């Protein structure tokens, strides 16, 4: 991959970290201990995000260095605790009935009536939920039977290309896919990690009920 493309993807991942914490750019600069002007010039591509800045980000956030550099693996190392009392709401993630991915027409149902239980995950908010992955199209990255923890994206401009999302489709249900830009404005290309599944394009306004960022995935043992 060309250096310029790598730099753009690194900037996109740093922006994702800023979004994860709900920070403004200025607050994030304070978080990692650099000047606001320095961060601004790096996010605009005017300055290179060097090793020193990368290490500051890793030391002051929960994100993994290999993900920040390459985009592979889980962004954050989370600890999943299945022994959660109903009264303990801190970092509690609801386990919803239903599934996402291939072969189903299930849309995201996040009413309390669909909650089967809870797990506690460090670094995850109480409003985030998890659903079972029912298909093989994201194998080997995400296996069938795993659970994905997701958070709804309200601003579609914050979608980071080639990252994994759950896209809730009006006619075909919720699909977990890598999201890439479509051939024309307003279109999304949904791609699988398994080579047997072909990518397909959807219209953001016509076909999509909602887009959810995959924060992590785990298996219930």
C-alpha cells in the first residue's frame, strides 16, 4: 500500500479513537498531552503522525498499537465478565435475542423485551448491546456464534471506510460487513472477509435503517 494511503487510514483510525471517547479535537489533544495545533495539523494531513505521537495515544487510551498501525484485530482489549448482577449497571452490555449476518432477515431489536442477560465489559457503555453472528461471511475475523458489541452511528460522515459495521437493511435484515464507499455518492459497498461471499452495494437513504459500529466481538464459553 502506498505511503499516502497508509497515512489517510492512520488519520481515520485516530479520528475513530477521538469519536470513541466523545472528545473534541482539543480535548483529545489534552488527553494525550500534545498541543491542539499539532493535533490539528496531523488530522489534516499536513504533518506526519510519528512514532512518538502513536506511543502517546497508546499510553493514554485503551487502544492497541497493532490495530492503530495496521487496522487489524480488535481495536481495544476488553475484559468480558459474565457474572453480572442486574443491579450492577456499570459497563453492562445487554445480550439481545436475535442475530446479525447471513441468511436472516432480522432487524436490530433493542427493546428490553429482547434482553436475555448481561455481561460486563470494561470500556463499553451501558447503552451498547450485543447480538449473535449467525453466518460465516466474516470468517476468519468474526466466527459464527460469536457476539458483536455495537453502537449506533448517528452521523454517517463518521463512518471509517473498511472498518466493520452492522448495517441494518430494510429488506434483508442486519448484516455485519466491512463498509466501503460505493460507486456513487450515497451508496455503500458491503464486503465480507470470507472470499466466497461477493460484495454488494446499498443505497444509504433507500435501503438502510441504521448503521452500527462494531466495538468488539467475543465468544460466550
